[in-house]
C-alpha cells in the first residue's frame, strides 16, 4: 500500500484517444492533481526497475507539487498495452482508480499514423502503413520511443489489453469512450462521481483540442476500411460483451 493520505488514479490509455484532454480536465478538479512535469508521461509501471524504487520515490519524482488534493493522477498511455503494469501498480499503490479511454479503433489508427508521421517515425503513406501492421511487427528505434510507433492496428485491440487491468482491479476500473466524453459533459462529471469526488466541483473543460495531430486526416479507401473493420470485429465484439453495452462506433 502507498502509506500516504492520498489516493491514486491511473489514466492508462489508449494512445490517441483523448487521454491528454481527459488528464487536463481531471487536473482542473480541486481534489485531483496529475503528475508533473507532463510531458513526459511517468511510465513507471512499464519498468520493473522504476517500480522497484517504491512509492516514496514515485511521489518525490512526480508529485512533489501535491498539497491537500485527495487524488494523485498518473496518465501514461503505454500502461494499457503492458500486461505486467497492473501487477506492478497493485504492488506499489494497492488499489488505485484506473481509467481507460477508448475510441473507434479505425479512427484511432489513422490518428496514430498522423502522429507518427508528424514526429518523424513514419515514411509510408497511410494505407500502406496500416496494412503493413497486419503482416508483421516493424522495427523501431527504442531510444526514441518506449513502444512501437507502428502498432496502428494492434494497439486498437482493446479487449485483450483491458483484460489484465480489469482482472487486477475489477471494482476500480472505469472504461469511457472518447466519442461520448466529447459529446456529453455528463460523462466527465459521472466519472468524477465514480472516483468518489464531488462532481459539482468539476470545471467545465474548454473545447480546445490538445495534442492533436497537425493537418487534415486523409480519407481511407473503402476497401481498406472494410479490411480494418474486419480485423477489429472479433475484438470489438469481445469488448462489448465484457462491458455489457454496445460500442459507440
């Protein structure tokens, strides 16, 4: 257990699903403070050595600014796809609140490609890059990125990634959808209430896009779109079954 008066919150992903927007919205609540500096993301529970340093080092490194807030929040999108991360988090933090934010995996893949292209990782065009992820795991510079910048489709198989988190934290894992978060302010206030905080103290987030990829998203060929939807069909069905509700895409 953490041995401190604060509770802990992990926003674990998924990448390119609006987690920066959500993190800023939560940070604006007077009872929450998110890890600083941000960027970078802490990614502590992706690393066995960092996790082994313990909760005091975690607090000193990322939450030295914290005062009387109830909840300390860590937004690291690499956590969702690391099956070892939930166990490391449990060992250090006990039972944190876990928030997962998901969006249409095809749209997520396009956003991911735009981000990788804008940051100098990707040289293939959109459709070639997405279809390449069906075939193999492309090599990448691990000094520049802790996770593959080319996992456009694999990173959208949410059901598999969610399983270790919901198994480790069955009563404190909250799954939201980007489409609903952006469309309905009640989704954010509902999350705040679920976190045991006063939803009435939730500031209204502005409409400014954060961490958005530059430029206009290119349109996918209809045949490629159909291929990708087929790729995600089984995973989407498993996710809907696990959550007991239809998906908003």
